[in-house]
């Protein structure tokens, strides 16, 4: 796994954790629920883009 794949996995895990903390403090779970899909999509996009970019070099 290269450096960029590790960063993308960090995005997939880190952003929902951040919004989970925000949701726990505010009591509004919409912050957490609406962050799941975008963070997963951006993390998977970064993961596969860096995986494919690694093949061409």
C-alpha cells in the first residue's frame, strides 16, 4: 500500500470520526449521517486513483 492509499483510508475513517464527535457534542446526528457517504466516496476514489496511478509508473 502506498502513501496515498494510506491517506485515502485515513480520510474514510478520520472524517466520520470527526463528525461523530461533533454530533455527540451537539446532539444533532445529521452531521454524522450526512458525512458517511461523502467521506466513503472520496476515500474510495482516492484509493483506486492512487492504485491505478501506481500501475502506470
